[in-house]
């Protein structure tokens, strides 16, 4: 299958999730996964602005990518932050410039085994709501075609979060993003509980949670709550806790 054919399928997949009550966290994780796949990156992380315009990590393909995103926010430096502020892609930056502009971030990414990073904005016209980092283990450059594909995926995600009804009613956007942030915290807790219970890594624990939620038509946050609080849903907790 050519990349063009795969890209068409991904757009259909993303559009298929844009229903009235779509799962924001799962949607954003799908975006990061497909971006890694189509742009030949090794990991991706995504930040969004909450209702108070504070940036939060909402999705990542690996826990390592999530930690690097958190590092950016805690140290107030990195390509994702610059991308969010300017609303412009931050790509193909020379290694010397990376070290000059973001010395602490460069040290952290190098220690994690990544040699290049790119950032794409989540934007709709003049409104920027977040940014996505792509982490590469090799020194990788994005071509014009790569950049067009990556930005198109980010634009689709932005449209998904800012549908017409939420553009007209800004408070719905705030409520949606706040709900997503609350769900993210719950899911992170459930990952730790399940990892400990099943004796697996946190990335594998999240994959298990997500697969169970999709297979059973449930939201990630609901499954996460069941894992954390057994009395709420013993069947879910038992099923996940004994799966290896």
C-alpha cells in the first residue's frame, strides 16, 4: 500500500471518530500513532492548552515521549513550546542550533536516544490549541511532502477538537479539554495500577487498557476508573489484572 493510500485510510479513520461524544484521549493517541507511522518517526507526544491556557501533555506513543514532553513544560524550553507560541512548524533544525536554543531539552533527548525532533502546531486559522513533537532516533529531515502530511494530520485533529458547535460555544471547548485532562490523570493512575498488577511495563499496560476499551465499546476513562476502583467494575479489573 502506498503512503497516499494509507493516508487516505487514516483520514477516514480520524473522521470516523468525530461523533458527538467521541473519546478525545483515544482520538489524540490515534493521531500520534499514525503520525509516527506515516512520517517514519520513532515516537510522538502531544500537548494541548487547557481552559486556563496552561499546556498539558494529552497523548504520547510511548511513556518515554510523555516524559520528554513533561520535561519541556517543566523547563519551559523545547521545539514544541516554540511551535505553540508561533503557530509555525519547527522542523529540520541543525543540531548546533538545537543545543543553542534548547540546551536542557537537547541533553534530555540525547540521553533518551533521540537525535532529531520536529514539532507541528495544532491550529485552525489563527487559533493554536497545541503542538505535537516527533522524536527520531536517527538524524532525520522532513521533506516538503512529509511536512504537508504531518500538518494535514494535525489540522484534522484540530478541526476534530474545534467543531462548529464548539467554535460557536467556547465554553464547550473548555469543558471538553478539561474533561480530557481529568481523564488523562485517571488513565495515568490506571496504567500504574495495571502495570503493577499484571507485572508489565506502563506502555503495555496502556495498550491493554485501550484495547479493552475499544473491544467493549467503553471510554478509556471508564475502564481506567474500573481498574483503580475494583468495586465499580470487578469484571473489568479482573479481566485486565489477570491478562498478560
